[in-house]
C-alpha cells in the first residue's frame, strides 16, 4: 500500500516543484510559447476552482479538501488493497488535492501555468495537480464501470 502513497507524494513533489519554477522565474501573466498557437507556459494565479469558479472561497476549499483527503485515505485503506487500478486512481486524486491545497494554504491562491489552445479554443490554464486530479477521476470512473460490469456478471452467474 505504501507505494500508492509514494505515487501521491511524487505527484505533490512534481506539482510543487513546477509551481516553484513558475513563481521564481516568471512574472504573473508572463507567457513562454512552447508550440506556437497550441501550448505555452503562462504564469497565472487562481483563487477559485476549475475555470475560475468560486473565486476567493478559501475556507470552503480548506474544508472540502480536508474532507476529500480523509475520504481518499479511508478508501485507499479499506478498498484499494485488492484493486490496483483503484489504488492508482486514488493516489492521483490524493496527490492532486494536496498539491492545490498546499498552494491555497501558503499562497492563498493556486499557481497555474499549462496553457493550451485546442482548435482555437483557449482552454483554461491548469497545473500538474489539476492534471493528476483529472487522471485520477477518469481512472476512478473506469474502475467503477468495470466493478459494475463485474458485479452484473457475477449476479447473472448466480
């Protein structure tokens, strides 16, 4: 089980290191084009959640994040021991949640920097923690779907 907490820790380290690089070496709103008209590193700050919703609601984010972290650790201990994909999904969610929580706690805002334009749509700027959360939730949905499918097969066999 420790290796899944190690995965979450690696996500946190990568997230915080990349944010530190952005904060240290870039001014807010500074942009470094990587692939013209597709991908840039853009120094951005966000006091809300995804797509800038709930701006300035730090107490709300503190409470929700603590509840999520407790829930994820509980699920990892209770259910993830026998399901590797579930453990991996929860590790990504845990690492992402803690990564953004650290920002909110110490910076009072989240540092975002991954900036994509996809077919003329300027996608909201995000970070490694956001990516880990998205991957973790996607994997969690797959695990849930597979478990439901397995349960239906087992029910039909009985």
